[in-house]
């Protein structure tokens, strides 16, 4: 890659030197014929492209990485307004190792078949190789069945956007509403009930609102548990038996078994009268 970049820089410097020399000749009144710079048209602008620090692609089994690589290149192409030929030239320039060997054989086959090699053709063949249809179908189903479950809102949103790349209907600019509805339906019930009625249809705003609610909800639960544990602090058990009856008789050991009517037993008035009568009868016997 370094050798190619050095060659491109050398060509650009040569072209700049020719332009300066031509301007100098015009200033001296000596018009010279234009000098054709030996540089292929599709590689013009390569230095500007490389300044965007695009990622290289080395191949292997990496469906998600292959999809992201194409998306990254398309974003740069749009910013630089690259032509179809430049898109192919710049993309293949970044292929290394296994991917570079693959493209060498594919390019030769396409040329032998007389097919035009444009960006659409390259992207189609590239994705067939590194993002097969069965993998795309699996990712689409995984996206359609995605639920938050035990993930945090941040983790759920990251997974949602990762899988949404494999679901073309949500990639169009006018499908923000459908994307938000799908995200809401996968939220946990407590978050969905709190956020759903607000009908937020801007995806970044929706994610932020869900994340803030989740953090507040966790804080409230933690505070509630803390207060609950303080209310239920276990006290030291009372060793006394609340159902233990007092002694029937009280007094010194010598009085065990003998009732002390004057001090220990509370007797109703009628019973006192009856006992007094009984004692009087006993005295006369």
C-alpha cells in the first residue's frame, strides 16, 4: 500500500510541476503545448480519499465487518463526490491479503466476460462473497425478533443498530418512524409503558429518553430496598416466655403448699364470706 501511495504522490507532484512550468512559459510569452500527465483518471483524488483514513479490508469470515466497510466507503464517496470509476479504484486499492487475491481473480474473470466493472458490480460481487445471502437472512430474523431482555438500554440500542444494518427497509431516510416503533416494542414493559405514550419518532432522542428513565428507575428501586431493609431491622429476641403463668403460691419455703389468703390470693367478696362462715362452723365442732 505504501508503494502505491508513494507513486500517487509522485504523479501529483509531477503534474503540479508541469502546471507551474506551463504558467511560467505563458508569463514569458512562450506558449507551450499541454503536457499530458501520466496518471490514470480513476486514481485522481486518491490522496484526498486517503486523508479520510479509510479502513483496509483483508477478507476472511467477517460479515458485519464487510458490511461496515462498504458503508464507510459510501460515506466517504458521497463527501468527495467520487465518480463510479473512482469508487472501484479506491475500494480495490484498500483490499489486502486474502481479499486482494480474491479481487485479482474476479477482475480477470469479469474482463474476460466483457462485463463493465462499476461500483454497483463491485459491491454486488463483494457482498456475495463476504456477506452471503444465508447470513443476511439470519441477521434479518435476529433483528426482527430482537428484545431488550436483560440488556441495558445502551446495550439494546447498540445491538439494534448493528442488526438494523442488515435490514434494508430501515436504512431509508424516511423510515425513522418505523425504526422507533420497532425499538419501542422490544423494550422491557416498565420502560415501554413510561415512554411509549409520548410517541417519540426521532431515534437518538428516543434512546436517550429510555436510558434516562432506566437510570432513574434503578435509583428508585435501590432507594426503596434501602428503606425497606431499615424498617425490618431484627431486634434482639425477648428471652421471657410471655405465656408463663406466675407461681400459684408465693412465700418462704416453709409455706409451700399453704395458701396465704392475706397476700397471695385475690378472692371475691362472696367467697370471702363463705370461707369465713366455714371457719366459724369449724371452730364450734
